[in-house]
């Protein structure tokens, strides 16, 4: 794993240790992490703090030019909300740990010109599959059937 | 204005009084407001708390069945991030105060089966146009050219 995906993975692991859903993200600009975060659904009862959103929030208010030249790293394929945030801010490159346990809105992102790279990283996949198997009710709580 | 759009408008006005961007939203389930919010970009330096996101956050963790039967009221056409959140949570009806000062992702929402109603409410339109005219740099800060 490269250093930035490792940082996203570490965020996910931090979330897991807190009893939360293990999804983590970092935003990289000019070779430096400007925001990092992880899913806080359990920890804060939050409906909006997914890993990507938490990283965006922690990056704070940035000018459009910074977002345009940033790369978002996320351990799991981004859902509709996080993909929408990527489109809103004009982030042009997204690197995804895996999309085997959940397929997000990659097609929508591609159709809008976002460059997507999927690493199919086995550590990311195992982390998510283990979590879903151990807490299916939490995973299915909000968007489940 | 009906009572729910009025509540969204009141949220927007509250944001304006706080020195913020005047966009407000409420989420209605079973004829009752279960979440309300307004844009907090200025107040909290937040990149993710748009009116709709703040209302979702304040509604707290809800089961999928509640979102599916909820109606989102928002004073302004929802951006890509907020539209993504609407899709994520499967909210099936969105009532929009106006889309003259900003056209959000209404087409995407419609293409995914979300029912959209645009009120073209003059109070909502004037509120937004006045704000953009008075603070264009704030309006253009993050997604501007």
C-alpha cells in the first residue's frame, strides 16, 4: 500500500477501534495530506460523516483551486453522497482501496470526468468484509433493504 | 408559503442573521419535521454542512424506512453533494423553493426516480439573489471559477 492509502487505512482502523464502521479517507494536495477522516456514524450518531465527508470537513474551507488539484484516497468505493461531494468540489482524481464489498457511484464520477483508480487492495477488502459479516445490522441500517 | 417551506425559509434567515449563507432545509416524516438545518460554511468553517446536510445530520440516525417516506424541503436547488445524500438515503420527494439563482442536480435526481417540485417562490429567490449580490466572494469561494 502506498503511504496515502495507508493513511486512509489507518483512519479506517481507528474507526474500527472506536466501535465504528471501518472506512477511512485522506485528501492530498501538493504531496501533503490536507484532510483526513473516518466514518463516524456510530461514534457521533452521524448520518453525514462518512470517511470522505469527514476528511473534507477536516480539510476546512479551501479555495476551488485547491480542490481541483487534490486527490482523494478512500478505502471503499464512494457512495452517492460522497461522490456528490467529489463532484461539488471538482476533485478530479479518486483512488479507491476496493469496490468488491460495496460498489459506489464510480460510473457517475467517470461520466463527469473524474479519474478513478481502483486498487483492489486485499487488506481493504478483508477489513470491510469482516466488518459486514460481524455487524450486518449496522451495515444495513440506513440504506439497507 | 406552506408551513414546511416556511420552516426551511426561517432556517435560512437564521443563517443569514449569523452572518452565514442563507439556505435552509427541513425533513418531514409523517407530517412532522424530524430534522432542520441551515448552511454553516461561515459559522463553523464547514465544507459539508449545507442546509440539507445539516437537516439530515440533525435528524440523526434513522432507519431506511423513515428516509423512504420523508420529504425534503429546501430553499434552494440542491447541489451535487446534497443530491447525492438524497440518493444515498432514498428520499423520494424533494420540494425546492427556487432554482433561479442556482440550478442543482435536479436532472440527476429525476433520472433516479426522485419526485421534484420547484415552487419558484419569490421570497426564496430574493433572499438568495440579495445575498449573492452582497457577498459574491463568499458565494464563489469553493465551487467558483
